[in-house]
C-alpha cells in the first residue's frame, strides 16, 4: 500500500475515533448526569480517550512497543467496563446500584494489586503508610460485601463469545509482552546476525515490527468502549457502528 494511501486511511480512522469519544463525552455533559457511577463512567471514558490518543500518536510515529503496551491497557479497560455495565435489569435504581457495586469491585481488585506491589518495595515510612491506607480501604470494601473482579478469562468468556472477542483475547495475550518485558520482545529489538553459527554482526532495530492489526484494533476497541457506555444509557450508537464497519472494510482490504 502506498504511503499516501496509508496516511489517508490513518487520518480517516483517527478522525472518526476521536469524534466518537467527543460525541459520547458531549452527550454526557449535555444531559448533566450526576450520580456517582455517572461521574466514574465519565472518568473511565476520558482515561480511555487519553490512552487512545496516546496509542494513535505512538503508532503514527512507528513506536510499536509503546503502541502495543497502550493497546493492552485499552483491552483490559474495555473488558472490565463491559462487564461492569452488563447488568440484566430495566429497573433504573437496581441497575445504578449494581453498576456502582461493580465499580467498587474494580476498586478492591486494584487495591489488592497495589498492595502486592508496595509490599515488594523497600519498607520506607512512606511505603508503610501507603500499605496501611490500602489495607484500611480493602477492609472497608470487604466489610461492605465487595468482592474482587472475576479474572480476565471469566470476564472474556461471559461477554465476548464472538469474532471481536477472539481478537481481544489474542491482543491481550500478545500485547502483554510489551508491558511485562521478556526475551520475546527484547530479542526483537537487538539481535546478532550469524554466519555459519558464529556471531557476525550485532544489529539494533530500536523497535519491534507492527503486526498490521494495530489500527483496526484501536478502531474496534474505541467503537466498543463508546458503544458500551452509550448502550448503558440507551443512547443510539448506530452511527458509530456504521462508521466503524466502513473503517473495518477499508482496513481489511489493505
């Protein structure tokens, strides 16, 4: 594919992706949603938008390692968000209460991970104080009957039994390597060219190769994050889905 065509498709995708986030944000602001879970969903939307802008920037600059790391974060945000909003009731109060409870399950899961991380650090007074605060927060949530989230496999199996689910499962697995560095990644950044099994020359690539699906996954996950929130509030998301399908068709052709 020619460079100009590459740029045209990238710019078209980026424009649509950014527009989806802005449309959802504007709708939330206009309607003036004000409950606690509304505020938290706005925060999740804005965090996802920032990561999406970041991943578009790193991909445009061919910084694929950072692109994959941010994509891994976005996959997890979507899977957890989708589960949080997948409440099977039409009663507004019951629905709101359940979503808020599920958001708290995300909190306690994060707190448990934070506690493990801090416990592996040198025990300075600051670290000890942070651990104590986290333990208090965890105890408060436990006393309120809040449990940790299901693991990623359970979330995925419950929600994503379709073609996009397979893409997200593969992406989660593959792009986790960009966050948890191992030799599968580092050896792709620098390697030794061999001749007759003897080292000949050390080459430095300075990045890994794109897999060709990055832009499609950015578009897919951005569409799904916005649809998840819009569908929760019963807002129309047909236009977003239609624009995504058009993008997907063009990206698959190339």
